[in-house]
């Protein structure tokens, strides 16, 4: 499985998990000049911007460790750009992270959903 394939697989797993939690998937891989967000969903009235990180093994660290301070700031800017583009000025929103660990045979060993994982105050 290539890195791109792994990313798509992780995003599909995350979208499936979110739907099972009652979220509505609005968009995937939304891009703007600032960057990209993997999944945009609705949790009731709240808009949720989801970063998905998948790892196999610990050679590159945990999935959570891949969401650096720089990545967090970019996610906030991308979420704000999306909301501005759709003129969603007065809505509740947050940035979540889904961390996935795969076994060597591509089975999900762990999938953790971190709600409100990225805050604008750092």
C-alpha cells in the first residue's frame, strides 16, 4: 500500500467511524491556498474539521505526534477559510483529530477520536 493509498484508507475509516457516531460527512479533501482538511462533517449544528493521521508501527511516532503546532495552526486557518467561503459567519465549529494505528495486515489496531483537539489559543 502506497502512502497515498494509506491516506485514503485512513480517511475512509475515519469517515465511516464519524458516520457511526452520527456525524454527517459534508466534504472530503477540501483544499484552498492555505492548505487542506481531510474531512468536513456536521455534529448536529456544529461544523467539524477533521484531520486524520494513520500510522503502521512506531517508526514515525504515534499518529497524534504528527499533528505539530504548525499543522494545528494551518488547520485553523483552513477551517476559517472554508467558513468564510461559505459565508458561515456565526456558526459553532471545532477541529478534531482521528488517530489510527494499523497492524501489518492492514487491520485497525486503534482508532481514537479527539474532539476539539486543536484550539485557537494553542
